[in-house]
C-alpha cells in the first residue's frame, strides 16, 4: 500500500535482538494506522495478565500513512502499551518531528519489549539499531536529554525521552518529544521500567504516495481552510479559552470536583493569560494551525521568570481543580510537569484528591505540612517535585488517585475522581450527559480525547432532554470519529475545517494510499478500532463494573447539582452497548467481531 | 389613533475567547428581542466583530460562533429572548 512501508521494527532490550516484521496491507486497510496500528501491535505482543511494568509489556510507537505527506497536522506518533495506571489499554498521541523521523527509518512502527540491564538510549538510525549508555542522562528533563543527544548524534535525530517521573515509575509519567507529550496513561513509566531513558531516531526513506500531484492540491486546499474561522479559537487564544466559559456555564472542575465554578476563574482564564502572560505561539511539525501558546510568569520582580506551554487541561488541573488562582503558580506548575515528564491532568487531580483528604482530616501517612491545601500554589509545586522523586507524600501520590485511595482507605475513594484509574479531564460530567457516558465507557478511562462527546453537549445538535439511545448513538459516533482522526493522525483541532470529515478524509486517504477509500470505509474502521481496543481490555480482565463514573458526580450537592444518577447512567450504558452491538454485559459477541471485520485481523 | 411600540429589551451579552479579545470588553449591553436582533446590535456596539465573528452582509454569526441563551446553545436568529435575558457569545468549536 502506498504511504506505508508495510513493516515494523521489533527490538527486544533483554536479548538486544532486532527483527523486521511485516504489517499486512489488510491491517492498514482495516485499522488505518496511528492509534489503530499501535493498538493492533499491542494486541499481538501483550499477553493477557502482563505486568504493565514488566519486560513483557510492549511499548509501541506507530506512524500512519499520512505522516510525512505534507497533509496539515498529520505529523503525529501513536504510543501504546498496557497502562500501569489503569491496567487496560494505554494509548496516546504526540505531535511533531519524531513521527516523521520514525517513518523515515523505513518502518511504520517500532515495538520495544524486554528490559535493558542498565539505563540505555535506543538509537535507530535508518533502521540500524545501536545502544548508548544513559547513566549520564539520568535525572535530566526530557528537553535536556534531547539537546544532549542531538548535539552528540546529530541534529537529524529526533528524540523521545522520559523525565525523572518515568525513571521513578510514576504511574502517570509521560514520554516527551519536540516539546510535546504522549501524556496520558503512563507510557513514560513503561519506558522507564524498560531501563530506557530515551529513543533517538533518524531516517531518510519516506514511502511514495499514490498520487503526489492530487495530494498536494488537496493538502493545499485543506491547509487554506485550516487558517479560517474553524480553528480561530485555537490559533488566537488556544485551548485555554475554555476556562472562563466553562466556569460561566458551571462545568469547570473546581476543588476536586466539589464545584463547577471557580471564584478566580477570570484570573487564570485563557483571555487574561494571553494578555498578561502570553509570549509567543508555536505549531507542531507540518501544521498550518499553530495552536501552541506560550506564557511567562510575571512575578519575578526583575529576577528569573518561568516559561511554560499551557493547554486548557493543564490549566484546569493545576488551577481550578486545586483551587489555585494565581496564574504565576499555575505556569510554574505546568513547566514543572513538563520538566519531570508527567501528565499534568493526573498529577493535578491526584494532588486535588490529597487536598480534599487534608480538608477532611484523612491521615495520608505523611506530616500534615507535606499535604498541600486547596489554593496553595507553592505547595502544589512542592508536591509535584515530591511525586517526581517519589519522596515523602510524593511516593503515595505517584500511584495516582485510585491506587492512593486504595492504600489510604478511610473512605477516600469517594472523592478519587477517576474512571478505570485515569483521572477525569476538565469537563464536569454532571451537566454534560453525553460526555458522562463517553467517559464511563471509554477504553482508556476518563478521556475527553478518545471520547469527544462533549461536543454534542456543548452544541445545538442534541436536545438537552435527549433520551438514552440518542446519547448512546452520539457517544459512539464521537468515539469512532476520534478513532479515525487518531489513526489517520490528523489533529482534532482540524475537525471543523472539514465540511464532511469522513468523505474528505477518505478522499485524502485514497490519494495517499492508492486504495479507493469511502467515507463508509473510514467509519467502519473507526468502529473496528474502538472494538479492537475494547477487546484488548476484555482480554486483560475488564468487567462491566469498570464502566462507571466516580460516585461524586452521580448525586447532587448544593454546590454541585447534577443531571446524572446511577440508574440514568446505567440506562445510558445499556443503550450504548446496544448501539455498539455488544452483549448486555458489555462483552463483544464473536459474531459481531466477525461482522465488523475485526476477527480476521486479530487471529 | 396613536400606537406605542415598546423598545426592545436590553440584553447583556457576555463575550468569550476571540470575540472578547476583538471587542476588548467582557460584557456589552445591546437591545434585541431575538438572537438575530442581538447580533445586529452587536455589530454596531463592537465593530471589531464585523468580519471575524459577524458576517458584514447578514449581520449574523459566521460559522464557528454560537450563542448560549437560557442554558441552550443556539444559532437560530429567530430565537426569542425573554425580558432581562443574558446571552453568551462563544466559539462553537467546543472543548480542546
Ligand atoms: S493544531 Fe495545535 S496541536 Fe494540532 S497539530 Fe497544530 S499545533 Fe499541534
């Protein structure tokens, strides 16, 4: 198939063995690439019951047919492993040059298994593999690691690295590249468990696309639309624009989801940040949108200031969720998460859980002055450092809110705000019912990126009184659309630049691969990919009880009214299983797997 | 015979994101009975919105923006507003 190499590189760190293995065209045809391909490789290489931090857990990096083609925003790499945070599929995406570097090696994907005997850098140079000791890199932030390796190996190398959090096995540690993160579900901890501090990749061979001229014209047209009103919010203000609006409509998670309103929302809102702290704007490789806004603290009184890249999710998690209303504190905390190499959502949410424990007098087994209080920005910073180093209370918080609550007990699971162990994103589901369903059934846990069902809740497309089947249909469609974009590795911020996303994306796919693709083909691939990930979870021990929401959002308080209840959520989940063609217990019937063309791909 | 025509009610419009930055204000009070009238009045009150947010030809919202009125998202210019209504103007590109 054009646009692909049709093979992946498998490296076992224990044996130091290397093999090139084929990826059949049927896999690209059925699962597209990106997250679909990474999930397929994970299913094939991760045995049921694998220890997520054991050598048997594969760490997968996958590109897509679109990577390196010049299609705007398509330079993304998919990362997959069994998550040490959730015990189910951990899949994430990270933008920029690393994806192109991998694709240029002559392989579509890299699968790393085993465990290095000593800290190691894996070097992949045009398909040739070598190893470099990493002892001198331990303790360094990912950005410093990349600088060091690129200075030593050559600027053509792109680097994926972990920070201290990954080295120490923080369960929500991330993998960083080019200033971006494969952030959620703890792939950095998996990489650290393999003794792998970094992977440096360089290559020179991109596969040909089927119709270069046609593709160039279509890509130019899409790039033009990507600069229009459909992406203005991201370009002009960035995702931080969500914060003040979410506060206004009462869906801004505040003080560990005790409220949907934050009194200091305007102080940390995207508009204020831009005017008072904004410095410049960047874009990922091959992106014509450029949504990445950078900010600087302004309280140094002439001394050093901190520069930070900030997204809405970081802002809410380290801001309103922890009750922190000083933008300087939030910016410092965001920069610290990047330096330590960890997911800011889970870090902030786990700290917010500890803050509520403190408020309620729950003994966390640490001196009280180590436990941050709501609103104490400097204490958040200290907690982040402790988490990264796994010292003091940080050792408990490095486990994430679910495990920490299990360890501490005392009823603290009642305010551990996670689904399947993954902490909730910055959308209060109490008023966003379709998203609530999407978060409950999500294969990687509570994730707004894999279930963008909030979009129908925050629109005029769905009646606020919509019944369960309508919400289930919308949630499944949102999930499948996310699977398509994540597998084409197109940025979701581009979605409104398409007049008809499946049809136009299918046309691009045809031009790249030479394989005639219809909108319906892509929609069926999206469904197949969602089922593939669900199948992985079932094999790893998922049960119906895992599809749920934290009890807090299912009952109202004076500060936080809710449209949800346990019976209503169960009704929506049952409807969702029905829409999906699954059994009443949420398992996938064999006949369904065959009907959607999945069984042939995973046998 | 004389007629008395009631003046359109005052509507408080709260701006978020790009509209707020362009207008350089968080709130605007305009007169209007419907969302269409509010959009038209906004164009007069905040000329900077014309083009990027409001269509200069129709006076209505360009694609990419939406009102929230009474907890409902709406791009219906005929949507009638009650007395003392408060309206939010925001990007229709939800979330991040
Ligand atoms: S829109 Fe933003 S996140 Fe998406 S590819 Fe471009 S810069 Fe990266």
